[in-house]
């Protein structure tokens, strides 16, 4: 497979929910794999002869090669209608998480209000270590979660996609029911390369969103520590910086662990997350509590 055009398949993490039945044969070793986006698909019931073809779309269907295929975000697209009664589009069941969107909306409002009240005396005293500024990452996160909840549905299960390896596994005693599509082997090596400008825009958007809390804090405080203590300034800055730049490497560490899918790798990932994220967060929250005790809480009357 051309790595320039399609990414390598990944091992499906344990615990993922599957639609249908997936029982591996006991005589040989097979692995459940997740096919990369843009993998070409066809109908399972004679789609190759009827011209019913589609492809795995980015953020819609990630297929699992070798034995099965699927992802949490799935949509199988079937191309032209070439037979009477043939469908031109097959959509898989999905839902919108309304409570999650409402919670995200409330959190976004709370974050913006908290940032607004951090102006003035609080920032003048503590600078970028002001406890009110710690709401910046959560405000951005809540806004993004709310927008994603509106634009992107949720899929509760992963779906099986037929491959030649699945057929071989079936002959060796494997059981696979609920297959929704098949990999189009004829077009597997003819997939056009991804649009480089779309990838660049995507990366720019990710970097911009990740850096936005840092920009907000800098805009409101001019990155001055003012009267904050070294402990306050150090812990709050570390907490903010770790949260800002974490997106640049969290995904990479996770994918490396998923490729090996061993207990030791997952334990190592959890240890790294606990060390790198929890320690600065706990230290930052302790400083927030001390600052609240020192600064006090005022309530406006009238």
C-alpha cells in the first residue's frame, strides 16, 4: 500500500464495541485492524458488478483490514446507481448527544464570564498567575466541544468491512456477521493523494486552537507575573504550557501504544499522562486554592 496515499492500518484497541458478530478462528492468529480514511469500498452484495462503489471518508469510516473494518465515525458511501432498486447511499445509525452539547454550552458561558471577572485587580495582583485565567483552556475546550457536538454525530459501534483475509478467516472457522461493505481491491492502489492544502489548513487550525488559551492569557496579562510568588508563577505557567502544547504529542504517543496494543505499553502511556499532566494540574490547583484564600471572594450587591 502506498504510504503517501493511504496510512497504514492500525490495530483496533481492546474494548471497542462492534456491530454484529466477530469471532476469530482458533487455529491461526488474526488481528482486527482499522483501515485508514479514504480506503475504497464497494457493496457487499455484488457491488463490484453493479458499479456500487464508495470510499472510506476522512472522519467517517475507518476500516479494519485483515479481518474486519470500522471506526467510531462511520458512513459507507455507495457511488452510482447501476441496477433497479440499488441504493446510492447507505447511512449507518448515529445519534447526537444533546446533554453533552448543553453541558458544553454552559461550561463555555461560565468560562467566558470567569475570564471577564479576572480583569482588573486580580490580574494586577497576580499577573498571568491569576486564578481566573485558568478558565481560558476550559472555555476554549467547551466551545470546541459544543461546535463538534452540533456538526458531528456519534456512532456507538464499529462496523465490519469484508476483506480477502476475512474470507480466509471464515474458512478457518471464524464467524463474521453484520458486514456493511467490502474493500474494493481493484481500486485500492488507485486512491488519489490527499489534498496537501487541506492537511495544512487542518494543522493550522489545530495549532491555532491549541495556542488560543496562551494567547488569551498573554493578551489579558501581558505575560507579567506582577506580585505573584515564584511558586504561583511557576506552577500556573507550567500548567498552562503543558495544556497548550500537549496536543502536539499526545496523539503520537497514543498511536504508538495502539500499534503494539500490549499491557505494558498502555501502562507506560498512563504513567506518562499522570506524570506530565496530573502533577502540573494538581500543583496549579493548589496554587489556585491558596490564591483564593488570600484574595477572597467578593459578591456584588444591588
